[in-house]
C-alpha cells in the first residue's frame, strides 16, 4: 500500500496494491498492521455505502461533538472527492484538497476529524464506501456550503452544470457563518 500526503498533509491518498489477472482482481481495502505502520486509524466504528447518480454532490459534511475521520473509496464509478480544513487554529484553515477516486484507480482518501467532506459523482452511477472512526450523530451533524467562494473548490462540473443537492446541502452556511473547530 502506498500512502501519500496531499497539499494539506493530514489528508492522505491511499493506493492499495492490486493483484489482477484475466479472472479479475484482489486488493486489501484495510489491513490493521499496514494502516498502523502508515499512521492511519485502525479502530473503525461504522461502515457506510451510498449509491448516487451522475451530478449528485453530497457534502460538505462534518460532525461537531463527535468528529469523524473517514476512509473513503469508490467501489463502482468515479467521483471527485474533497476535504476542507475547518480547524481555525490550522495554517490551512479554509483550504481544500481533492482527488478523483474510481473503481479503476482504486485509491482511497483518508479525511481526518476536523475536516468537512464531500464528493461529486462524475460517472453515470457511483457506489461510495467509507469507514468512520466514530458513529454518526444526528445532533452533531453539520453541512458547509459546497460553493463557498472563500473556499473556492474547483468542482469539475463540466457537462453536469448545476449539481443535485440534498436540501441541507443547498441551504448550508458559508464558512464565515459555519460552526467550525478551534
């Protein structure tokens, strides 16, 4: 497994070793020893799987009282995945990093607690899977506006135009008004 820090070094791109032949492929999406050696979490509390169609934008989501670290990957399709640093004491506060995750590159993204997370579906359909370090907590759930010009995420909307959003994401506050971490 290869682990590389992105422009915000706490966010890591994890590329597993893939063993393939004419029958298909095999890869480990999690190995406790390898993750521990790479400084990644090994204690997971929840696994999630969502399916979305092209043009769906989910996010930017985070939890305040029970912040979640997330290890995200795409089992089918292709997405543009984003993490935004919302820790006011961080030198990268308000900055974002993004990576394309797909069933072809099989890459995963580690999004640590203290970051808002979201993704845009680029393929006709995408199955998005992720492990969380804490359980989801409805009372702690927050959204940050996906189009905040202060953050300036360069979403690859291309032929998508306007993304499909959940109501909570369409009305999410801008960073200046959002609840963030110290």
